[in-house]
């Protein structure tokens, strides 16, 4: 976690620009980042830094003569009081023009209470609970919402013959969103939910839950666990307890089977069907270039949906800055944000003008072994899917 | 013959007067205390962009102070003190969310509820010492955390409480974006409670607490009702911790499970040790030192931060058991010794 | 119905054996020296990481990593004991807590630095993966292994405590240190040996637990609560108490998760508080 602050650049820049360049303000444009770089965020922090480094290498760090300065702060995990204080300090002390980052919903909500009165645009990179956007007119999101990604999976499950399912999810914002969305959608399609299990966030041993589900004899199960690795243990235990032998299909949120975690899960992940906004195998030149650049930066680790969210948030921020020729006005910024549509490594994305939330393809993937490597292969697509809960 | 004047015997001080002198001596203001409060007041003026940090330092200091009363004065080790902080925070938050947004009365209610919880716990632990006591406080703390986690409907679970609106103080001073109102509100409350705590420890009751710390078996032998004192100590410490929690909830307008976590309980212990156990001001100084360091070094990789804090703890416990205040005291003694030699 | 109950007992006992291995050392340490070692779960974590590194980076077979994990942990713990812990034996337990909390903090940070914060990948050999069919039931091979291997270790321990002179000396020292010392027994050396063995057990427990509960830097803190609960419920210094408490905890935990999954560890903590209230010194306390 570095401070991207180089006084020499600033001095040199001012010297050059002082030699008679054009319009007003030549101070740097400051982007304040609040993210979970500590272990509470898992590998997300590292991925964030890698993406920012490669992005600035590709697109440079100056727009219209103004340098883009990125100031990072660690919120330490789920800590809304910290996040709020950091946001206040970034705005008041560092005079940031915009904020970015945020993994956890409570932190995003807390930052929202600061962003709205101060009119600071916030570009959300990761937080996925649906209800963040409504009360915060200066926020826009570049990741996904749990609901957005889960509804297609429920539809797909029913389409492929699932009639009775058991649902298990982690007892926090995104988990509850995903789990209950799945239950509602699946039931709406005509399926039956045999039962649900709410798992505490720091659970490590899932064998009892698995046994309970197995005893109910469902056609399949739906899982939401966070991307930090508990999914690894879960899938391995499922295999150890004979879920494949019993013919119970596993459907899960893509968080469990991210590209970085698949090697740890190993064979237990084969056959799992997940939904996500991004797959490493997405067949586009932009994605292939992105992965190559990322792996070079990270020393071999592949990018995940978190990295893509970061990349697109920065693409958006740069577009917004360029469109305003370096003069940032918050309301004008949000006007531009509402019209954004561009190609991302995940596929085409757009920002919904009503909710400022992301509209994107949702992919159904199957995890399989290809060329000796575990990958998520896209087997179905729900194009330009909007979060249905936000259009009540 | 003239009568020999036998001088009247010097008046013997009554035990009341002797006690009065002792207390007057021990309750004189030490320069560290004056220095801290003056510095705190000055920093509010000098650092107008850091007001939220200053407020949070004072709140953390109050929490550490309440823990010092328990552990530094009464010698009751507890690894679950965050429970009272969290109870205070959630009380204030829920109160505000259900429409009672007046802040000062919110603090009172939080103090009372937290105090009752402290009383309840003291009834349970009053017959334990040492490891058993530590374990049960740890267990209760964890239990409360788990319950709060499950009771999503009330506490918001992992997502915490948000949307807490606090009415302006005295109907006039609204909570502003820069934190001006928040920091002065916090400063006044913490200072007042600090004075109250001082009064408590420099009183006969305070002496009794120290007696419990030094030799708990002897205390009943000199006629002090041990159980009763435990209960009072716990209740007061819990109430103060509750106020700290309520303050945090009010000025940040959020409450999260972290207010009940084991990390926070351990933090209380760390701060009191760093500052100096049993000195009251040590708790505040420890809080200030820790949080300022954390703020300045937060650029540093958080992994490294945890490592250095751990190392610091080990070093402190090896070499500097009196904490910062103890260290300062020893320095002064050393300087004076040098001066008197020359 | 019976199948469910059998499953719960089976799974619970496996978990309990694991907890026992991780806690046995602490029970003895606390009984012997009254030393509040909150870093004990960190020792277990170290054992886990040793095993994982040997398997993943050096390709060692799983079973071979177990004794090395135990030994490595024991050596590390012995060094800590010699250099740091022994200065604090007669000091207030608050300082012991501070010291060991500092060590835990440092170990979590070091482990994160070296191995990262993600769950460690681990692959069991085939004969320990998946399940084996016995009659109508699908028995998880790994849990079976845990019960058998762990049971063997437990038996050896109990035998050691009950029937060897070393065990007798330890029991004597737990009961009354001074009298034991006055009988000419070198209590210091006894303790060092007991500490060594206890830490080795913790390391073994940690290595065995990776496949069951995963391994990440937070292991040292996550399992600390369970380990402390086992030792406190069992009563300090009582190995048998720790065994009973660990098995009880394991079974209650699994049963709770099966029948009332939404309550999480609540049941464990509630149980602890209730038992402590009733028997403040643990179930098998040696007063």
C-alpha cells in the first residue's frame, strides 16, 4: 500500500506548466481510495494495487496536463466508523476530487453519509449489496450486485432440470441478498426450496451443514460464501462427503471459484456451476491483454472479478476526467457517469442512468479441467442484465 | 517559684485529618495530567482538519480509562470489557434510530444500561480469580458478540446499524461535517468523566480497590465487603465504557460488531499497559500514542503494523512495565537524583 | 434418525480429537506453571504451516510431514520458553497475557507476510480422500483417520500420564509444586519437557486440522477461543479433563450445526459460561 505522492513530479510539472500553459488549475487531480488492504480483505488489496499499477502504465497518469494522484487508505475490514473517518479526512485534509474503492457494505454506507453532503463522487469497486445506491446520488458502481448475478443462476438451475434445492449462505449483507434472491427466483420459476442454512461468517467446518443438506436429498444446492477461501473448505468437504456420488449438483456464486482460488480447491471444483460477471476464459482480445498484463504485474497470479471491477472503475474515472478536460465538477461528473457505456475485460458494460448501478452480462459457467488447468468455462449468458430489485 | 511553663502538647491530628492529608497529597494534579489536557485542547484549535481523529482518541481513551479502573486499580483482569462498550454503542444507536435523538440523555441511558450489565456480570464473577475470571469474561464477551451477530433484526448483524441521526446538542449545536461539534462534545464529556474517575480513585473506596488488587484475601479480613466492592467497581467501569461506546455511535452515526469484538477488549489491555496501569492518565496517554501512531503509519502495510504492535507489546512487558507514564516517572526520578548529586 | 445421530457422534468425536490434540499441551502448561499462554493456538498454526509447506513446496507425503510439524513446533516453542516465557512465571497473569498476545500478533503478521492471507491449499493422498462405504453409511476417510490416529496418540498420552514415572512427576508437580521440588525433583526441567511435548502435540493437531478446517493466518486467533474453552472446562492440569471437554465440545458443536445451524458458536459459548458458573474451576479441577 503505497502513497502515490511524488513532490518532485509536482514541482517539475508546475515548472513546465508555469511556462505559460492555458487554463486554470494545474494542481493534481486527487483520487482517494478506501479499501481493505489488510488481511480482512483477503487478497483483494493486493489485486487492487496490481490493477492500478498496470492501468496507469497503460493509460498514463496525466490528463490534460493534470497529474492523477492516488491516495490510498486501509479501512481494516468491516469498520464503518473507520471508513467514515477516512473519507472525511481524505476530503477535508487531502482535498480529493473523488473517492474510489470499498469492499464491505457497511463501509460503503458510512462513506455515503459523507459523500452526499460534500458532493464527492464515489466509484464503487466491489461492494455488492443492492440498497447502497438509492440514498447516495454521487455513488456509482462497477462491480455487480448479488441480486443481479444470482437471478440468472436460479433461472438456469430450473431450466436444466433442478426442482428441489437446498440453499446455504453466509449470514451477512451480500450472502443474505444472494441466498434470498435465489430462493425467491427459484420459487418463482416453479422450483421448491427444501430448506436454507445461514452460516456464520467465520465458519470453517461445514461437514454438519453438508450432512444436513445431503439428508434432505435435494436435486442440487446453492451456495454463497465469501471469496476468502471458506469456499475451498466447503467444496472439498462436499466431495469428501460424497455429494458427487449422491448425484447432488452444486450451484454457487462465482465468489467461491475465482481464478485465484481454483488451484487450492483442486478437483473438488470440477462440475460446479456458478454465475458471475467475469470469467478468466472470456474470449475477447481486451480480456486476454488484461490477463497478460495483470499476470506480468502480479508475478503469475490471475485476475478475478475484483480486479476487473477496479480496472473498469478507473476506466470510468479517467473517462470522466477527460470529458471534463481536467476540471472536475461533481454534478457534471455524475451526468457523464450516467451515460457511460464501454467494453470491459468481462464484456460490454453500461451504467444505468436511473440507479447509477452497473448493467452487464451475467455468465453461467462450469468449472472444468482444460489443458491441465482448472478454469470457468462460459456455458450461457444473460446479456445486459439489470438488478431487478432496484427497479421496484 | 514561678510555674514552669509546660508547653501544651502539640495537637495530634485526628485520623480524619490524617486521611484528608493523604488524599490531598495523592489527588494533587500531576504535571502529566495537566499537560495532556492542555495538549488536547490546543490540538483542537491547531489541527482543524483532524477533529474526528481527536474525538476518536478521546473516546478510546475513555474506554481505556474505564478498563484501568477495573484492572489497574481493582486488579480484576477482564478480557471481555468491550462488551460494555458495545452495549453502550448499540443502546445509543438503537435509541436514536427509534426516534429519541437527543444526545446527552442518550449517553445517560447508555451508561445506565451498560452499568446494569456490569452489575449482572459482577454477580457472576465475584467468586472467581485469576484464570477462571479471565476465561469467564472472555466467554461472556464472545457470547455477547455471537448473540449480537445472530440478532440481525436488532443489531443489523454484520452490516451494523446505520442511519443514526442525532439531534443538535441543546437544540443548537448541530453535528457538522468537520466534526467541530463532535470533538467539543466529546472533549467535555470525557473531561468530566475523567474528573469523576479521579475523585473515585482518590477516595476511601479507591484505596479499598487498591487493597483488592494487592492482596485480595486480606481485604475481607479487615472488614471490607469484597463482593460489594467488586460489584461497584464493575458497575462503574461498565458504565464509563458504555458512555464511550455511546459517544462513538453518536459522532460516527454508525455501530458495527467491531465495537463488541475481542480485538477491542484486547486493545483496552494494550492501551492501559502502554500508558501505564493504575495511573488513569496513562490510559488516555496510551490511547493517544497508539492512535496517532496508527494514523501516521497507516500508509505502512497493515501486516507490518500488526507485527510492530506485537513486538512493542513484548518489549513493553519485558522492560517497561510501568508503561509510558511509569517511564516518565522513572526519568524524572533519575533526573532529580542526578541534580541532587551535582 | 439413528444414521444422523451416528454421523454426529462420529464427526463430533473426530473434531473433538483434533481439539484435544491442540489443547492438551495448554492444559498441562497451565496446571504446571499457571502460565496463561494465549499463544498456544499460534503453535498449532505453526505446525499447520510447516506441514503445508513440506507438502506443497517439497512434495513430501502427508504422513511424513506430521512428525516434522510436531517437532518443528516443539523446538520453536522451547526456544520461546527458554528466552521469554520463563521470566514471567511468577508475575501477574496480566503480563503473561500481554506477552503472549504480542507474540500472537507477531506470528499472525509473519505468517501473512510469508504465506499470504489466503486459505492454504492442501491435497490429501487418495487413501485419505473421499469416503469409504461401510454398510449403509458413507464414512469420511479423513475423519476416520483422525479418530484412529488421534486415538492412538491419546491412548499413548493417557498411558504416559498414568503409568510412567514422568507422568507421575507431572501429576505431582501440578498438585503441589513446592512439595514436589522438595522431593528432589527438578520441576524446571520437568516443565520444559512437558512444555516441549505439549507444543509438539499442538503442532501435530494443527497439521492434522488443515484438511478439516482450513489454514490461514487467523487460525491462531480463531482456535484460541476453543482451546481456552477446552482447557478451562476440563480443569487446569487435567489431561483427562481436557479430553472429556474436547470430545464434549466437538460433539456439541457438530450437533448444534446440524440441528440449529443458524446459531453458530453461540451454543459453545453459552455452554462454557454455564459450566464455569456451576464449576468455576472446570469439570475435573485439581483445586
